[in-house]
C-alpha cells in the first residue's frame, strides 16, 4: 500500500510515487481529480482511453466505480454474510457454517481488531477481482493512521484506494489535522510495531508539533507511477518499467 498506509515506498524500491496535496479539499475532491489525471495520462500517451491490458479490455473513459470495503467483499465473495448494523463494525461470517467467524489464509496479527480483519478479508477475497477502475472507500481507522475520521462515523476514515486490473494504483485521504488525535493514533501504531507489526508507523514528534501550530483542511494522494506505466505500456512485470535499473531486484 502507499503513503505509509501499509508497505511504505521507503521499504520497497519498486515504487516511484507522485504525491500531491491540496488545501481546503477532501477525499471526494481527490477522487474526482485523480480520475481526471489518470484519464488524461492515458489520452496523452495512447491517444485514447479504451485499450487492452494483457489481452483484456480496459476503459478509463467511463466514470470510476466507488464502493465501500464491505460492499466489495459482499460483491466478490457472496459466500460471506454481514453481522452488525454499523458499517465499520461489520463482522463477516461464512454462510452455511453455523455463523462461525471467517478463516483467512493469512490471518491479521493478534494485535489487530475488527478493522484489520476486514482489511485482510478484502485483500484475500475482492482486491484481485477489481479489474475496472474502482475506488474503495471508508477504510477503518485502525488501518488508516493518517486519515481524518468520518463525521458520520468515527470508526471509519475519509480514505480511498484506487484499484485497476486488480492492483492498487493510488491511495488518498482527507489529511488528519487534529494534533491530539494524530498523537494517539501514533501511540497505537507504536504498540502494534512493538507487538510485531513491521508495517506499523513510528511516533513522529516533529509532525505532531507541526500540527499543533496548525494545518488547514487538506487532501493528499499518492499515485504509483510504475503501476500506471505498466497499464499504459501493457507490461506484465513492474521490473520492466522501473526507471532506474539499479532499483531492479534480481
């Protein structure tokens, strides 16, 4: 994943990122803008927005779909049912097995809660099936330490990830600009890291101090340029489009 929400580009040389921020915007504005950027890139590079990727048609000209993580799981893994009324607290159970909790091939860490379980279930059942451009929204706070919490429900965030051909292309969100909330999120990340979560973040005291001085409402997004170039050049392997050969892994 991008922008310190999961695997950071700092720890993976096979990332070339384009990041942009805009004051007085939110994640919905970012989705509209990112969609326009990607569509314009295809039009500029190929002269069209409809083309084939690895022998399968792809259309970047039509509006990108938007669905919550829970909706994506239900759409692509109908064998699961939902327990609970509130979207962030949805606990998925396998249909026809007496209501027992779902078993994952790669279970989340013991320190993870419902949010981590939901993300793991999404990644296992739905992510690879998102061929057409699709924004997945309403990520749990637990797995989105830098994103602003929703005004509608504090357990989810104003965050999206864009998937095309089953790969994450972009990750963006309304930036969290509450210093106290951000400090508490960092503390929880440190606890997760000490418990063995290698992808958890460190406590960033300088960032907290900057937020204490003040930050306007802001939207930020990161686009994986290598993965976008893979699409536009019909490349199956990311190593074929890495700009600097020294970054290629043998």
